[in-house]
C-alpha cells in the first residue's frame, strides 16, 4: 500500500497545525460559528444533532493493521469506543469534543491518515472496488490510479470551491463493485479490441433527490490519458455547473441540462488542450505509485484444513459459503467481515473489534484491510489453510455473522439518531428487519437481496440502488417510509421504482416481510434471485403484496 513521502507528511502536518489555530480561535470567540464552518468542513468536521462528527478518509478503502489500531485508539481516547464505517469507505467518529479534534488529526497524521476533503464542495475521498488487488476477475488493481487521483485532487487550487461536492469511484474489473454509475465520475477498467487495459468513463451519476444513472462519455480511454481527461471533465463542470441552487448544482444536472453530446464536445476540446501538460509527468508518478501496490508474495498452501473444517463444522461452512469470495490465487480467499450482526448498527465497529481485525490482518492477511462501500471490512488476502483460525477469532469477537449479501447485510445511513439533515430514523429500521428475518430463519433461503436505507432524500444509504430501497421522510411530524424496488448498483445499474404510498415506522417491517413472501411465492426456483424475479415480473405482483387492501378494493370495483 502507498506510504507517504516527505511532501505528503509535511502537507498533512501543516494542515493539522493550521486547523489547531482555527479551533483555538473558535473556542476563544475570535471566530463565529458561521466563520468557522467552512474551515471545519475543509477538515472533515461536521456539526450534527448532538455533537461534532469527524469524518476520516480511508483512500480507496485501504488500511494497514497499524492504521486500524490507531483508529481504535482514537475511538477509545476521544470518542465513545467505536467508529462508524460509511458508504464512502470512510470512518466517522460521532462524539468528539471540539477541543480534542486537532489532537485526533495529529494522531491520524502519525499513521499517514487525515480528514482533508471528506467534506465541502470539492473532490471527496476517491473510492474503489473493495476487492482490488485480490479479485479473480480483475483486469488490474485500480488502487494506483485511485492514489494518483487522490494526489492530483488534494488541495487542487482550481477545484476547492466547485459548484457542489464531487465523487469519483474506480473499479479494476468489468464487474462493478464500486457503484461507478452512481458517481459524478465512474471509472470502470475494460479492455479494447487489442486487449489493452483502459477505462470506460462514466459521468453524471448520482443519487439524492434527483437520482440518475451515469452516462458513458468515453467507451475506452487509455490509462495514460486518464488524469488529463478527468481534469478536463471537472474543469467543464466547474464552468458550467449551476451555483444558483445546491439542489441543481451536481454534475448530473449539468449533463442533463446541457446534453451529453455538448458535455463530451467541451471535455474533448479541453482534454486536447491540457493533455500536453500531463504527458510524461503523470505517468512517471503513476509508475512510482504502482511500486507501492505490488501484490504480496502468495505461496502454494495445503488447503486440507479448510476442507476439513467445511466438512466437520456446519457453522464454519455457512460462513465460508456467504463471506468468502474467490481470490486470484487458488489457495487464498477474500474474507468479508460482516459488521451487520443481527440487531447491531450497520457499519459500527467497537475499538476491540477493530483491534481483532488488525491482528488478523497482520497475522494472516499480509497486513491489509479494506473498507467496503457496503459498510463491512475486508481481509483481501487470506490463505485457505488459515481460515479456520480466522473464523474462530472473528466468532469470538462477534464478527462472524454469515450474512454477506443476504437480507440482514443491509446498508443504513446514521439517520435521525445522529444526522442533522435526516428526516427519519434508519438504524432502528435496519435492526428490526435484521432481527425479524433472523427469527423467521428465512435469510439463507431468500438468498442474495440488498436492502438499503436512507434517513432523508440525500440518499447516503444508497436506497435508490437497493433491490429493496427504503427512504425515511417526515410527513407532518411523523416518520414515513417509502419503498423502491428493482434498484441495482452494479454494471447493470438501475434506479429503483417507487412502489406507492409510504409506511409508518410500525408498518415498514411487515411490509418488507410481505414483499419477501411474494418473492418466495413467485420465483421460478431457488436459484432465481429477488432482483431477477423483479426484472422478470415487474412491479405489479410486489405492489399487490405491499398494498393488499388496495388490491381487494380494485377487485371489488
């Protein structure tokens, strides 16, 4: 993984010192809250419902064991002993005191981490496929490109005050595990007819109050042209993007109002103009970065212990079936550590759990961890022979829930328990759904099903691309939950279709149960997933299950 050079370290330290002085001025009253707000946002500090919240960047989701232990230490020393992993591959601390934030940032700098550009109208943390460098279907590890984009975008003088926040995601596989089509810029690695790797470039994706699937602006872009092309896109957006309304300021609206052809023409013109200034330098820097991402020295291992454990231990077999993914080396596996034990807060990890995961990464996982946009933690390189020991340690720490990709592995934003923007609670709904289907013992029979929950229209829970999406809203002071169906965040991305009127907090879980029962009744066989059934049948049978009284009335009429 990437290690800071002298410039990186000096830059981050100087930002900490600068913000420390700004915090002191806020505390002594020299700065008002309005004056302090843009300064704190530049350093990832929000003011939430009950306290400040610090959002820490985990670039492209990659951590070392040393960094994970430091996150645990910060949680214990300056927060309440836990952290919340987000859909942006960040970690959030929900209870810091303002006076302690500079010390938290100093502690992050000690392990080459920071909170810069995790907020504000700038280019946010660049996210990536959480299986990067390990997946069997990967063309190339996309993280060197993500690191190049991180370095280019950090403190970029032209792009610190964009019309609105800007998000970039990259995946190294034709299989999209980074939700690239729901980002301002999505980069999906593909091969051209000659077999050369490059990127499909997608622009104008985004969720929120106006969800849109991104459009392909370039079907194939050579890797050598990537940085100049991305700069051309952001430059065009910076000039054309609306600043009269924050709801119409994202690049998705810019593309929609101007048309893809016009945006493409402007980008291509700008690209040709700026391309000479990038040629050579960016590729030299990328070559240096790539050395930091050399794959571990994988060894041929005897997998007999793994096969024996699968045969002898049903609980281990269940966990292996759901939480392991094929690795590029046949004697290794990718381990997804679920942060979604039934009844737990999705994405939360205690400091003790962070240390367990750090220890496992150091001992068994080539010292690497990843944070997924699905709010889980990944051990990307684990020898199959070590999996029984890894499972035993995870189980002892409450981290061995066998539910990756299943109904209780749901995404949920913090909602009204923490967020000042939220209009409804997300966490209790997520907990109730998980515990209900655990009690019904249906989860494994249901199979792959992605539920995503947002507590407001901003869609931090990605509900628009959930197979079942849940949006919490305020209706005359009462929480109301709308359901969308058929969304998908992969390479075949779609925005979910609104099913109809919303449900109260007491009605939403029974409504989800009726949906699932309708799916189980309607699927062709046990291999047909919820999404496949929905795409085959459409909304009608599911709407009938959601609103049985309306169905009876229509028949009576």
